[in-house]
C-alpha cells in the first residue's frame, strides 16, 4: 500500500499536469479592423505554445478600451490611439496609464464597386461624399447615379479615424448606411454598383480600392506597402495593442513581444497589412 506521502505526491503531480494544459489564458478584445489579424496571431502562437490559450473577440476599438477599463480583457486591440477620457478611466480603474504598443501599419482604403469607373478621388471629394455634400457620381467624374455611402458604427476606431482625418471631424451623411464590420461593409459594396465605403487594407476582397489624392494638383496614390510605409498614401495609420502595465508580464508580455517580432510581423504581411518599421520591431 502506498504511503500517504506517495498518494499526496501523485495527486499534486496530477493537478500540476491538469493546470499545465493551459498554463496561461489570454483575452484579447476590440478593433474589428484588427480581429482577423488578431485571430491569426493567436492561432499561430498557440500552435507553437501548447500551454497558452488565447481568446480573441471584436466589437470595435471603443469596446476594447471599455473592456480594458473594466479589467475584463488582458489586451485591447485598437485601430486608433487611446482618447484622453479613456486613458483617464483606465487610471481611475487600475491606477496606471495603459501601455501602448504599435503592432502593424495600415493604409485605410476607400472602396468602390468593381464596376464603378471612378479610379481616384481627392480628400476634398471624399469629404463631400461622406458628409453628403456630393450626392451623385457624375459630380466626381462617374456615371449619373446616386452615391450610396457605407460607414462603420461609431464604436469603431476606423470610423473615428476616418471622421477625424478625412472629414475633419464633420458628421457623416445622415443617409450613410452603418455596417457592424468591415467585411460586411465590403460585401455590401460588392453588391451595390453605386456604393462607396472605407476600411482596412486587409479587407480588399469583393470591392476595389481607389487612388486618393491629397488635392487636385497631387498624383493619385493607391494603398500599397511602399506608399503606406513611406507615408505618401494620405490615409495611413498604426494599429495598436493596449495593456494594463500590471498585466504586462509572463505569458502576456511574451505574447506581445512575439507579435512585434519578425515572426509576428510575418503574420501581419500574410493577412494583408504592413509590417512595422524595423526600429519598432522586437528582436
């Protein structure tokens, strides 16, 4: 008969084995722009680290920041920088400013239906179209047809970035059709020959990205790796991870470091976004 010590040792070993199946659970929540990339990162990383389980959900950058404040997520995905009010809420919640990590580069693309003859638009054109001042494609060199504007919900970081950097903080047209995600927005445009919308560069399927001109005298620039990284494409941005500094250790820290490494940035390019400049990557 085994001694009590042997029995206890056996039970302890069994418990250790059971808990090591998922030694670390990491939750990620936020940007819908980032969600496909975040899911791919998680898939690749978990394939290499059997003891780590990563759960990824979207909902929008604002939703991610709210979860960070409420301490219901480890990592908040965002397609825009954190707002001062969100930062203040985090400080109130856990007495620290969230740590910000740039994790990828994106060319925020403007999409039209493949059948649309318009190949380029100026930033002024885009402002007019998305605020409702320009209502017909013939006003910007297209066919005589009403423009259907597709936008994102106001919890989206992409919505806020576009509103700030393209609409100069003016309101979207009241007629704009709000889509809960970029994939659905592009799906709608692919079925609507008069549609126009915006979204991340990795969501080009089903619609066509047009060239964007800073002004009438400037050349049209399409969102490519070269034009986004050299910042000649006028609507480029970083994508971000935010984390409570108290949680930025052990498995969470290792994962965030891997995301910004050559291995993690390889996944960025595979998904369709653009890798961080070398000086922002981890070694």
